[in-house]
C-alpha cells in the first residue's frame, strides 16, 4: 500500500529482456534507505518487488503482463521514474490509499502553464469516467492528485510547484502515456452496489 506522495524521481539505468523476465534497474537515493530484498516500491505507480540492490540502485523483475497494461514498456536508460516506498505501519498518511495496481493508461491531452499554475488534462480508458469525481483522488504515474474537472473519460488536475520539482511530470508532454489508478473506495462501492439485491 502506498500514499501517492512521491519521495523522489529516480533514473532508469537499464531495462532489458532476460531469460525469465524483463529486468529493470533504477538509480535512486532516498528510496534506497532501509531497502531490503522483497520490498515493494512504486515505480511510476506500479508496485514492483526489489530483487537486487546496492548502494546506488535497485533491480526489479517486470512481467510481460505488466509491460502490456502499463506505460513501463516505454522506459529506456535515462528515463526519470517516480519512486515511493511502501507505507510503513505507523507512518504518515498524506495523499490517499494507492495500491500500485494500475487500472489502465491514459494520454496527456493538455499540459500547460496557466499563469503561475500548471494544468494537466488526461484522457483515460473508455468508461473510466465512472470512477472520477471532482475533488476526488486519482494516481497519475503513482502521484496522488486531486481531480479538478471531469468530462467523460477525461480528468484535469492542477499541479503545485513541489509536484513538478519532485516528480517526473515536468518531462511529460501532449500525447505521452501515463499510468492511472482510480480511487480504491470507488471501485469497491461500484462492485458492492452492482451485486445488491433490490
């Protein structure tokens, strides 16, 4: 479980196919502190398991399924990635509950400065609008953000300077593919009400 409060933007060192899985190696600093084999790290919002690490980077096994349903397939050496360690028991809970299980990908429709603020609009997969409400939560590339506007399957958010400075969002441009995770509570409510007997 994560909160969507990104700790740092790491950098991809390598991402290549191996005999048993794709191997993703990421250079990091803050998220390496206290690292252990088997730890869960959110990489652009995807929950991945640490399989190797040293003082400068960690490595993850990435399944073909994960590459197929997320934006991780587009990563290459030098790509910045958002990193967050799993929520520690007794730790602070900013953001919202983020599982690291990506629901789908979307595409950046608009990303521009509007005065001192930055506006980002993303079109999600068909039908995702049912999970979106104004003032609700969404994770974009693992970043916990507040939904400002909803129009069909598109959502818009306003970004604070800290989000642009700490995450990889400042590198995004129109047409880029991003990982989306919708609010967990909304998905449970949908399932529970769909099976309710009237």
